């Protein structure tokens, strides 16, 4: 790790080369990394290893980038990214974890509290919030609802999930790998998908709701009796 004198020298040199760093507080950038002019580095950002960051990006606040490539005009807000490639025009964060061997294509949106691991996400797809995308291949213009999980591990082996172009994954869907969701297919909210979904299909995998009328009033005498 570089000492404070080296840190300040590196940051000053970056500013002289056209990188915007309005406040040096908490910023650590190793000299092996390259940052293009016009990019804004905000406080609390740490860039380690051999990173390449393109023009017009906003990195931070509080982002951690290690041995990764970031395209142009990408915004990584409170994002941790390791050994991965992030394209141009991507928006990420806050509270995003991009784990090793991930490839995020151009114009992808990753919202708050999302983890991506060993996965590819193609152009224009949206991972808005509260998601785990692990060992997956996500196509173009895919939309994930809140709270979805790719269930990649059965306790012994890991498997991949494939979501093809234009698919819509409803809120709180579990995709149990190995499984494929076809082009322009939909999954209903709350479904656990264990079989492939054909192109243009809707998959529903949840039990029918049961309502027990007046259950509370029936239950109360029983509870009073067993509390004595």
C-alpha cells in the first residue's frame, strides 16, 4: 500500500492530467491504474491493482475498484468491483457488489443492494434492487423485479442460469439453476422456477392462496385455554 506522500503525489498528477478530484479525503489510487480525463473521483474511493477507467465517469463516493476495467460515462456510486469489466453508460449503486469474472455491458442499470458474481449482463438490462445474480448469463433488455435470486448452488455443485433477451423476471422470483428463461418470456411474481421457460411464455410457479375466514376469533379461545 502506498504511503500518504505517494498518495498525494498520485492524486495531484491525476488532477493535472484532467481528472477531477474536488476533495482528496479517503481517496487511494495505486499508480498502476489509468484514469482518463473528465472523470470525477469522489471521497472515500479506493482504486487498487491494474484498473482502467474511461472518460466522463463518476466513481464514488465510497467505491472500491480492484483490477477492473470501466468504460466511459459510467457512474459507480458506493460500488465494490473486483476483477471484472464494466461497460460504458452503466449506472451502479448504491451498495452494489460486483464479484470476480463478471462482465457488465453498456447501458446496464444496477440498483441498490445488488450482488453480481461470475455473470454476464448484456446491454440495456436492468437489475434494480435487492438481487443476487450468480453464475448467470443475462441477455439484452432484461428486467428483473425486486428481490430475485438465481439459485446457483445445490449444496454440492454450482450451475448456471440463462435469461434470454427481453425477458421480464417478476418480483421475488427464484430461478433454480440449471434453468433457462426464453426470449421475451415472463415469470410471475413470487414464483420458484425449476423448469425451462419457452420464448414468449408466462411461467407461474406458486401455490393458490388460501384464506381462512374468522381464523383469529377461532384461534383466540384456544390460546386462552392453553395459557392457563
